[in-house]
C-alpha cells in the first residue's frame, strides 16, 4: 500500500531572521536533501513538500504540495526577511493549504521554525490554533516547534505542541538546530515506513500515538 507524507514547513521570514538568513536557507535546503534521500529509501512513500514563509501581511506558499522529486532548492531571492511575526495566521494558513488533501492513509509532519513569538496575527488567535492542533493530533498529524529568543517548550505547550526545540540565533546555533531536526525527521520517516505493513486501522492508531508523544527530538544531540 502506497502512502503520502506531507512535509509542511512553516518558516519565519520576519526582519529579525535577517541575521541568520544564509544559515536558514542552507539548513532548509539540507532538509530538502534529507527528504530526497528518504524518497529513494522508501519509494512506497510519496514525499510532498509545502513551504510557508511568513512575515507581516505576506504569508505565502513557496512550494505547494510538490513531490520532492520535482522540488528545487530555495534560492537566495526566494527568502527575504522583513516585517513582524504573524505566527498564528501562518500556522492556520499552512494547515488549510494541505488539510483537504490529507487522507487517513497519509502521514503529516508540520515543522514550525521562528526566532520570535506571535505579534501580528489577525485571522487566528492562540486559542483557535491550539484547538486546531489538538484536533489534528487526534488524526495523527505530528507538530514540532523550533524557537529562538524564547522558551520554545513553554510557547509550544500553549499551542498544544508536545515536541519543541530551542536554538541559539547565531551561525553555529542555527546549523546545530537544523542538524538535530534532520536527524529527527529521518527517524520519523523510518517509523512511517513501518506503518505500511500494519493495515489502515493500526496505522492510524500508530500515527496518533506518535503525534501525542514528546520524543521527536530525543537522541539527536550527538
């Protein structure tokens, strides 16, 4: 049985990300390479990519449910930090962009990367996002939150996200953050590949279990 894996990456593009623009682009492109390798290793899984950069009133789809086989690396002119941080709106927008396409046979990994907390959303409140994330976790969607200049674990909990990682907003800190994220992603792909031998009902329950755990970033500090 073939299945789809939706990789939704919600990336802060506010002005404060300017100081790590190069590292953020490089890290994201290395993540795409990790997904390409997973596609080769697990050909029965179709890896789809959605990338949502966000700042002020510019929340957009840079890649929209594109097969990793057809995804090019991001270029420097595609990511230009500036503006404020409409975090809740970006999460809501990103979820809405893929939700109708996801079936019970599919896996979803939502990765949120930001160097600041919410400060300018207009459409979604924190309460609404928390309720939405809780609902989707019960469907087996896995959410991760990676933050700098904040207590990422505490902020993530306000949105009902169990898996969170802090990072230092400098060159080395950003490189290390992406390294840990890629290692965690590789383990996630390995787990989802194992679900194919279970049957639909058991696979759904397995995804729900992973979505509600807080172990995504475990064993990735070496």
